[in-house]
């Protein structure tokens, strides 16, 4: 992080220093009291369940500075920290993030979309790293709260940055895009996640394309040309659009696509260049993510053959098709998040992989799908019914419709249902045998990632 003084922080956030030295230097930001260090600024966030101001008495003994929106004067025991009063800690965090972004002069790539943001971010970073020093979003810091922390860690020591930009409510993406100031943006696709907020996929598409409202002059939008909504509405943005996809009308396209044990092999065509690509992350859908990465690499002048090699070396990210083998059982942890499209795609990957034993799909509730939640879960069940699975395990009240629809559609496999993730642990450990593949997929709040980890630990101990 570029160092900031307490005085600079107070000025940026429109705050007032209550106590401490205005010249105290801060070199990191924290919103989690458990990771506070003696050089950081702690920003207490008021959430739905917890008001982090309650941690200030202990944090002020460790941190260099703290923000507060609940004190008008310094407490009797301010600790070693400087205290800064602000009206709203989240707004102050954004203002501090904007200050940090203004000091990092490197160009940034903004990545958004309904499905595949993180994998696309990682592939773009890999492709660019073949010719440049790249900073990228760490963890899942891609929101109104997380992005300012990401920006605080971005410095001029890098050549460029790849920033994941997420959204939860209308208007959020525009705000964080204006904070990120990307030189170009990538939109991966338009799905049905967050349908409860936007009403339709067309509404989601317009919200995703609002990312361009933060793009700098001279920017370029890279959009999935195989997505009908992006194909229709992306040309309306006031920037040049580069389409990527498998269709012949795309500017960057894939030809000769084939799968080998669920891993895609294809040739990327960019103008007169033809570049062979072999992916190490499973699923045909990653062809599109890789094309986005190559399109961005080309825009930044990176050698495309070197970029393709770097993309091919990428093996996955925690919670996104991360594969481990324990005691002969293959575990595929894809449980970070879920939508109908990504869940059906994940099931396809499960059945495309070579398997000496049995294929087990462990599927949990998909959240934020609005009034059609039950229908979307049944849609996944209809898709699963035609696949060569041996066991379907559902977790949660909505996911049970996946199992019901699969059986109603004539599925030959067995179905087991549980209310919570850990309820299924013992059943999975009793069932799993060497040669089996267990695939885990759900929205993050269903905690199937923790279930996958618990099953992995149980297999180690068996």
C-alpha cells in the first residue's frame, strides 16, 4: 500500500481527528478485527448482524488508527491508535479507496459478469503475466466494501491490474467501477443470479454494462459475443466493443474445440493469428474465459503464444472446480457460488471426466433467484436426470426440488436429501470408495465448501 498519514485519511473521508498524531503513517487497511496489525487503519463496518464498533476498545491497542461513526470525542482510553470521526464508515472506506486509486497510475482491467468472474480474472492475470507484472484482486474483495481494500494494495510497482467487480444491489456496479477506473472491461455473460433485484436478464445485462460508466476515456469493452443479451446490448455502450466466443461473428474466437477428460483443447483465432490453447481447468465453458484473457492480452501487446502457455498452466482457484484426490476419491470443490447455468455446467464437467468408480453430485440451494427460485432448481434436476450419475445428494430446502425433478424425469440414479451441509458428511464418507468422484456445488452460504473439506479430512483419517 502507498503510505497514508492520518491527516490524509481524515481529509479524504471528510472526517475529524479526535485523538492521536495526524502524521501517524498507515500502510494497510483492515475491516476484520482479527487481522489488525500495528501499521493498519481499522474500519468498523456496521453489518446486518454485527456492528464492528464493538471491537474498537481492543483494536485501538494494536492499530495505527481507527475510524468511528459512533464517537464525537475520543474515549478515555484511546490506546495507541489515532481516532478519526466520520459520518459513515463505508462511505469513508470508499473515499480512502479512491485516494489510493488516484496514486496508483497503472491501467486496470475490470472483470464482471454473472458467472465465471474469478476464473476469468485469474486467466487474464495469467495471460498478462507472460509479458507484464500484474496485480490482481485478492480473495473476494470485489464489492463496495472489498474493492477499496483491493485498491489500497495496488501500487505503481506493477505494470497493470486485473480487478474483479461484483454487484449485489442496483447501482453498486456503477459505483465501484467509478472507483476502480478501469482502462478496459470484460463482461463474461448474463445469467439469472440476483434476479430478485433486477427482474429480468435484460435488466441484469444493463446493470452489468453499467461497468463502462467507470471506464476511462479511450477504453475498450470485451464482451461474450455468444451471449444473446450482450450481443444485443453491448454495442449501445459509448466505447469500442470486442466480442469473443465460438461463433464465427466474434472478433476473437475458438475453433477446433474438443474435450479430453473434461479439459478443453482449441485454437484461438485473433485476426491472422492462430494460437493453440490447452487448458488445465475443466469445462468447455472455460474456452470463453480463456478467449477473454487472450483478447485482453492482445490489447496490452503481450505475445499470444506465451499468454496461451501461461493460461494453460493455471490449475484453478479455491471453491472453483478445485480438484483434489484423497485415498483414491476425487473431490471437486466448486462450492463458492452457484447459478442454474453454472450448476448445469458443473454437472456436465462431472460426467465428462474419466471415472473408474461412481459419480456423485452434491448440490445445495442457489440463492438470490427471485420468484422463480423453485423453477430454476427443477430446471437443474431436469438436466441432471439425463446424465450418467450414480448418486445425487441435495442440501437445503430449495435444492430438494432438484432431486424431485430428477426423479420425476426418470433419473436412474439414487437421490438423498439433507437440510444442512454437515448433515450429509457421514453419509458421503460411508458411500465414497476409491475411484469415485464427488462434485460439490451451491451458493456460498450453504457451506458446501466446508463439507468438501470435512469429507476430505474424513477420507484422510479413514
